[in-house]
């Protein structure tokens, strides 16, 4: 149980940080747009990456730095485009309306969720390399209990963020509040893109 708790706490400490993926899940939760689908994509992706890291894929990635570089620049391009679109959207603020969700195509939402997860080098560093390395210190079968705890943390966080966002929806009935959120999300995306471009 100690390994499970360690994985849970370590996973939460890494995933709770504000980032592009969390900002997207929050936005979808506030709009009540395909929340279950977004939560499932993000959580399942984390589970796959954590399992890969614990199974030893982290060593392979560590020996192929060019792969990390490719993902890094793809991430920079995607995050920059997403950040700019958020800032442009803030220029024409609208009140939050549940009906807006119907206009979003499921395929487009899935593509954005997948891109924000799999084109983000930080995801690989956190789940594959870092969690994989820490899990390795727990031996067998402890590392798999650690992985289970980390996976549980990911599922719980995304579900809580996506569905819990509805509690803030009444406050975003004002177009000005939604405008502020879009500006914050856009700036966060651009800041992360800049850090990635600078190699941080």
C-alpha cells in the first residue's frame, strides 16, 4: 500500500500544475462540451504513458534525444497556434451558454485533446521518464503498485477538473469573465510554448 500511496501523491504533484492540457480540460468542463470524452482521452493517455515509463520505455526515449526534439517543436507550433486562437477569441467575448457546446464537433475536440497531450514534451518527461524512473526504485512488484497509484491520480484529477468546472459556470455567465479566462488560457499556452522553444 505504501507504493500505491507514493504513486498517487507523486502523480498528483506532477499533474496538478497549470498547463495546456489542464486549461483545455477546464474550458471544456466549463462549456459542458464533450467532457466525458476529453477526460477519457487525457486520462487514458496518461495511463498508457505511465505504463510505458514503468515498463522501461523511458530508457529508450533517453537514448533517442532527437525524438524528444521533434515532439518539442511540434508542441511549440501547436501551443502557439492554440494560444493565439484563445487570445483572438477573447476579442469577441460571449457569455457562457450550454448551447454553445452543440456547435463543437466531437472529432475536433478529440484532436485537440490528443494534440495537447501527445505533442507536449512535458507529458513525456513527467509520465514516461520521471514517473518511470521513480517507479523503478520501488522494485518488483512495487513499481506496478506505484504505477497504479499514479494512474489513479491522473483519472481522479481529470475527472474532478472536467466535471467540477461546472460549479464555476454561473460565474462565467458574464462575457467579461469568459474573456478573462480566454486571455489567461492564451497567455499560459504561449508561455509554455516559449519555454519549450527556449529548451526549458
